[in-house]
C-alpha cells in the first residue's frame, strides 16, 4: 500500500465523525421554505446564515456517506472476483450492516412513539398528533415510504443502491468513461425528478467507480483543492440567495461536488495532528448510533426545551442553532457509551456490527 493509499484509509475512518456532526446541524433547522429577502434585518440574516450552513455546507454529509459506501463496497475487489458468489457474499454482509439496523431502528422508533403516547395519556398530557400519524400509516411507511425514523431514508436508498451494485459494476468496468457520463446525467436528473434515489445511486456509483478502478480520492481532491474551495463558497452563497426559487436546486447540485472535495481537504488538514486523528478515528464507532438515535425525540425535545427556557426571540434562536446540535451530540455520546458498557452486544447488533466489543 502506498503512502497516499494509507493516508486515504485513515481519512475515510477519521472523517466519519465530522460528517455526523454536519448531519446534526443540518437537521437542527426547521422546514422553513421562505425565499431569501434582500434585507439586512436580523431575521433575514439569521435565515440566510442557517440556510447557508445547514442546508448547503452541512448537506454534503449524506453525499459523502453514499460515496464512501460505494467505494468501500468495491475497494478490495480483485480482478476476476466479481462473480455471482462475490456479490451474494457482499449482500449477506450488508444484510447485517444495513437491512437489520434499518428494520430495528424504525421498529424501535414506532415502539417508542407508542410508549411515550401511552405515558402522556396516563399523565393527562396531549401527545403529538404528528408522531401518531406516522405510526398509523403502517409498516410500508415505517420501513419504505417514510421511513418512521426519517433519517434512515439514507439507509433505505443505500440498500437499493447495493442491490443495483452488479449492474453498476458491469457498466463501470466495461465502459469507464461512458459510465461517468451516465452517472453525471443521473445526478442532474434529480433537478427534474423528485425523490432521493437517483442522487443516492449516482453518488454510490461514483464511489463504486473509484473503488473498481482503484482511484485514490484523496489524490484527486488535493489536486483541485484551491479552485474547489473558491467554488464551494461561491456556489453555496448563490444557492442560498436563490433559496425558495426554481434555480436554487440547480445551484445546489453544482455546489455538492465542490463542497465535498473541500470537506475532504479540510479533514486531511485536521488529521495532520496525531491526537486529532486518533480522536476522530476513535469516535467513528459512535457515528451510526448518533445517526439512528438523534431524531428519536432527542433533537426535538432538546430544541423545544431550550426555546421554552430562553424564549423564541432572535437572540435565543441564534443560541439554539449553535448550542442544540452540540447538546444533542453530547447526549447521544453519553447514551452510546452507557449502552456500550451495559449491553455491548445489543448495541453492536443495533448498529450493524459497527461497535467495537470485547471478545473475552
């Protein structure tokens, strides 16, 4: 393994934790679709800043998770191995790492909603109608069309992309250049087609392309780090300015690749410090738990309690925006390490084997 490949392997492990922090900040904003106004009043500045950070800079997180999944799926593939048996073996492993956690966490979310609703009724407190609405939709919604634990749409789409892996391999292997054009076209189709699957398959496919052709992502990103950084800022600002307009999604699609390149280069700088690298790699085992658990009342209740205590004035909203994701992160980390100490095997099962457990 070359020095650059070794560095890339470390980076893939280390960047997972910063990516989940981005997810928390992305989910900390509400579904406010109000267009940007040409005004420097406090409310509009808050709206612009939070949309710029959460819905643009932070939204590259899931894109990177798809790319890394595609890359790791094929990274160790050797010439002549990609037969039926190889894919079946990969799918069996993904059953444990993807399908079982997807079923577990969505069902767990439904059970938690039912339990909380029951306790609230006993206490004479009105329960959230929105939560019960999702439960009443039934299993198809819980696991597929929702899903119940909404962030797990990523897992749902990743399962679909994994099923399509043999077709992706055939096209990528036989027609490298054409396959890149097809993936780019599929990606741009998301401007016209609603839903997340096209984008998921295109990003997974790019990762698969690099894994199949043994391309070093870090080497590519380093070569274009300066122009990518400039375009990242410019396109993010343009996309945010066009928020609420038809062209917003187009600028956002153009932003994603450059934002992803810049993020990887920033992480590459961060892990130059050995302590920072070790800490980021050590925390990577917590990522899936934080991803699956943070929307199960933790984020909503934390944000709600913060605003109840400090009010909904603009100053409180600024404080909540930056403080709440950090508090949610600390709560999730505390729960993770508590569960790891009390029930390590159950935690490992729920997280698809991504948790380090003592074998003794």
